[in-house]
C-alpha cells in the first residue's frame, strides 16, 4: 500500500530526550503488565503483535504487514477488539502524561540555566524591555486589558472524572520520580504507578449513557480545582513581581475565564433556561468550595496569638463579629475571624447553590451579599498581617485567595449565551403577530425590519400579551433571557456578559436580540433616551460571505440613532466573534484565514473612526478557534502574534475545546504555561507588533492566492460529484452522529441530503471526522492547487518572480508564516496510507478510488507548494520538538485507526436482525467510541 508521506525532520540524537523515553517505556511496561495480569498472557501477546505489525507497516519495513494486520483484525471477536482498543487508547493517554512532564522538565532546565523560552512571560517582558517599552506602559495596558480563554463542549472530550483524577495521580507520580534517588523510593513509586494504571484499566473510560449538557459542564469544571483556581493567581503574582512599576500596587483582574457550556443553544435542543441555571449554580459551587477549603487551611496556619503580637483595630473588630466563642481560640483573632468568615461563606454556598459546606465550626449564617464583601474581610486580614510584620504569611495562601476572589468572584467564569439569528427572528415574529403589531415580520425586507425594531426599542411597553398562548419555542427562548436576568441579580454582572448571535447576516439580527433582551428586562429604558443593556450583544460572523459583510453591518448598526449611546452607557464595549470553523468549511483554510484577516483590519479601522469621532466603544475580537488548524487551531502564541496590526490592543477572547483543553490544562504546570502564553502573546501583539499594514504587494498577492485556493477547495469539496457520499462513507461521521457522542446533534436542524449534507453539517464533526480518518482535509485542502495556479506554468517568465514573492511573504509577514507553519503541522499529522484504509469502507469502489485520487493529488500539490515556499523538504523542520513527539506517539496511535476501520465495517454491515441484539450492538458501538477517544487523545488536536 503506497504511503505517500513526506518524512518528518530527522530528530537529532540527544540525551535530553532520554528521560521522556524512559517515562514512556516505564508507563508502557506497566500497562502491559497490568493487561497481562488482568486479561491473561494471550491478550497481552495479541496487543503486542498488533503493535509490532503496525510499527512495521508504518515504517515500511514489512510489505506484508498491512495484509497481516487485516487478517488479524478481521479474526478478532468484538470483545477482543474492544480490549485492544482500550490498551492502545490508554497508552495514548499515558504517553501524553509523559510528554507533558517532559515539557515541564525541559522548561525548568532552561530556567535553571538562565534561558527564557518564547511564549513565556519572562521572554515577552525581555522583548518589551529591549524594544524600549517601559514597565509603566505594560502596566497601563494591563489595567484596561481583557484576556479570556473560553471553554466550550466537544463531542469526544467528556471524560469521566474518575479517569481524569487517576490520570492526574499518574502525572504526579511521574513528576515525583525526577526527585527520587534511592532504589527503595523508586520501587515504591513504581508500585503506586502500577496501582493507578490498574485502576484505570478497571475503570470505564466512557459513560454508557448518552452524554448530557450536565456531563459536559462537569468535564469543564474538573479543570478548575487543580489548574485554573490555583494557577491563574500565580500568573498574576509572577507578572506583578516581574514589573517594577507594580511594586506595592496590584493589577486589576484582566485575565478571566469564560464558558459556553450550558448557555450555547445554537443547534442544541438540550440547552435552555434549566441548563443555564444549573451551569451557573455548579460554577458558583466550585468557586465557593475552593474558597471554603482555603479559609479552612488559613485557619490552621494563622494561629497567631494576640498575647504575643498586636493587630489592627479592623482585625479586632472582624474577630469580635465572629460567632466563634470557643474558649481555646479567644486569644487567636485570625482563627476566630476565619471561623466567622467560613460560616458566612457556607451560608453563601447554601443561598446560591442549595448545597452544604463539608464542615461547620459554627452554624452557617449571614451570607456574603457579593464577592467584594468577602474580599474586604480578606483585605482586613492582609493589612493586619502587614501591620505586625507577618508578610511572610501572606504570599503562600492569602494572596492567591484574594486574587482568586477578584478573578472568579462567586460566578467562577463568565457564561456566554448563544443562539442562531433565525431562532431570534422566529420569536420576534411570533411576539409581533400575537400583539397585532406586525403579522408577517419575517416577510419584511431589511429596511422595514430595522425601522420597526428601532421604533419598538424606543417604546417602554412590553410586547407580550397577558394571557396569550405562545409556542414552546418562544416560551423556551424567553425563559433563557429571563433566567439570565435572574442570574445577574444572583451571581453578579460578570456571570453573564455576552450574547452571541450565530449567523449574523444583517443589522436586524442585532436589533432582534436587543428587543428580546428588553422584553426580559435586560435592556432598561428606551433607545435614544438613556437605555442601558446588561449584556454585550456580540455578532458572530462565520461564513466567507458573512466575514466580508461584517464591517458594513457593524457600521450600519452604529449609524442607527441611539445605538452608540446605548453601548456607551452600558460599558462602552463591543465584542465581535469571528468564526474559523464555518468559514473554513465554506472556503478552505487559506481563504478562511485571509478573509478573517481582512475583516479584522476593516473592523479595527471602523472602530478607530468611531472612537475618534465620538468616543466609540472598545473593540474586542473573540476568536472562535477549534483544536484543528482547519478550525483555527495551532499554537496560540504564534496565532496571536500573527493577528493584523492593531487588532489585539490588550483585548482578546478565544475558544478552547476538545482534547486541546486536556492537553493544555489537565497538567497544572502546563496549564500555567499556556495561560502565561496568552498573556505574553497579548503583550507582544499589543506593544511590539508593527502598526503599519503589510506591504500592498503582499496583500494583493494574498488576495489572488485566496481566490485560487477558494476555487480549488470549492471545486473538490462542493463541485466534485459524489464527494459528500464519499465523506459520509470514508470517515466516522455516521458513527459520530449515530452514537450520540456529545449533547449536540452533528447536523444543524433542517439539513438535507446531497451536497447539503456538507453545508448543513456542523463544523466540529466535519473537521473532527477528517482528523479521525487521518486525512485532516480542512487543514490543507485547496492550498496546493491555489499556489500552482498563482505561480502559473513553470516555464512562464513570471513564475520565478511570483515564487520569490511568496518566499518573501513567508519570511517577512507573520500572518503568512504562521499559516504555513500550521499547514506544515497538519501535513505532518496527515497519513494518506492510513486514510486509504478508510476508503475500503466506501461501497462504491469506483467512487472511492476516484475521490481518494483527487484528495491525494491535492495533498501532494500542497506538500510541493509548502516545500517550494519554505525550502524545507522535511515536515516540521523548524519544530523538532513536535517531530520527536510524533515519532514517539504515532506508532501506537495507528493500531487504533486499523481497529476503527474494522469495527466501522462490522457496524455498518450488521444485519438488521443482529442489530436487535443490544449486547452485540453495544460492543461495536463502545469499541468505535473508544477508538475515537483514543485517536483524538493521541493526535491531541483533531477537534
């Protein structure tokens, strides 16, 4: 079977990789021993045989290996197949743990040697210093900055907490080994690792029941206790320590967390007012329980006696207000105060979530009305400790707790609301019809809609008619707005800030949301007469066409009477979300990125004009990035630095989802590094990035190249007969849809068959399915043919000149260089040899061969184009760390691909009568689901 694979850059032999290899071998050996102990020697040898054949097939060492794998896999029972999949899936997870530890190990080594790495705060601050940027300028930027990673749900990444906890325990044990020297201690550590791996093997990796929104909420919240609640305060502390301008001062809470899970209704019928309330209550519970734990620990640590030192009057008053009258603590004011604070916080927990604290020295009473009240008490303790020279007791626990309360409040993370514009229109249409204001709102043209909506926004009276009957849809949508109003009253303004409108295509899409918000009391007053909105209405521009219209839509919106005043009086902020996924599915990777670039430039110019004219709002771009390059993924540091000049300016939000969340934030040290990277890149992009636009010749070339890439992509994906049929047969998209993986359907409501099957498909399963089948088509398709068309015939006089221009663009333009770097990465993870195995699932063999040949031709054209422009014949020539990572991990991922193909073949060919056997069906479905999870974990950015 032809491999058609450009080799990775050869990894230099170096001792620095030895610890990683040792950890992988150790974890692999222990997993093998556990499998042998639990499943028997025959099972262990089966796994090992499949691994050996896969490695031989991968490396081309054995031409017959492919046929042997086929024969072996087809002879497996479903139980054996599931067992083998579990083995390789767990190996992927364990290898990730070893790799994460090695990243931390290498970073610590560099820091000890005095070397700083790009993407770290130390590196960025040094770059700023060398460029003459004063610390006071950095501090001023951060005073007005807003940086927020936003966690979103993903169909494959809802792991059970039991698995996450066990894997964190493995990570801690692996980290401990670096400090162990005695053979006895190493042996005990290894036994502890064996115990945790045994636990993993005997624990279900996946849930049997259909995933719910509540499951997705719990998955996101599981990253808070170990990572976000503890590591974000450390990021602040490191930054404040590094900036002399902040000595004795404190940065505002510019780095915050965001969520979509529980508030994102777009295409998900399982999200509504109930999930919104549940999400906010669970978020509050996680935050408050963290504070309770920290207060309890502070009580143990602050055993200071008033007989030995003096305290401030405010501290004495705080202690006296405490209901703690225990005679043993009467001379310990801090402990008395903290006992009282604990009781107030326990009462807050019960009031906001209905749950109880784990311990009570005194009964819960007098809940805190808001986080600032808790913060004031913590500040009283801090000031008193300073007063009697006990500053050493502040930094370890009290200061991080103060920062946590500032950042997370009682809400933990800002929960965004999202719904599609057509759903808003349907609700407005029904409200107007029932009120006899307009019987056919949806039939009005855009001008008439705007005029009507403006008039209604200028009125004070509500639209809903008392006693009238409304559809379930309208009642459900209005219930969400009303739940949002209640949440703001209950949890504070930061609990919900943004209302995101998917498929924003017109000004009326924005006005409709304002009208619905007004109906629920989220907009008070009348437009043009002091109206204020509790939410930032945030358009989401997704498709290529939407991105091109975005500047005109926003200009027209702000030209409407009263809109600028409304935004100014509501905080003077405007978030605009940019969709990477749908624009990519619509026009391919290059055109998507280019149209995003153009839209950002135009939007910044518009808002600069608004600000200079009448103090217009601060623009904040929200990047809807996924895990894959085709969905805007790739290294965050380079992506932020590649943003157009002037588009960051201290303001950025970006989505984090899929297995990317686990790879970035499951390990606390890695998590802190990734959070630092967001801050570091934002600082550099805001204060170092050149303010001038790219040269006109670059922009013109990019437009010409985009036109050619767009045509090539559309020709293959949308205009090639049978392409949609091929996609649904040669990828796991059918299984993803049929197995109910995740709480959101794979297709948008109302999607049809034929070409519409792709157009109506959600972008996540589109990109994810290509990643699973190792084609990764959204990450590179169209670029090769586009470059070939742009360059023209090799013999033509302009070919060399145009190629030289593309090479200059790669060298001098961060946007183009980052885009090609991401293409390089996705091509390195693409494997058409494995992808060919999935072609066997296409029943129409002629169709399968024809479409795969077209895909192969485009892939080869893209590899050639990348080599011509960059000069690198090997993939990842400039990213040897990733090349080594792939070399370590991929031979153990590929058996999962082979097994996935085999189980998909069985699942699809299962006779109707056998589908009635729930045991047989469940085993196949579970095996496929496990393979999906394992491949995603191994590739680390397939979502």
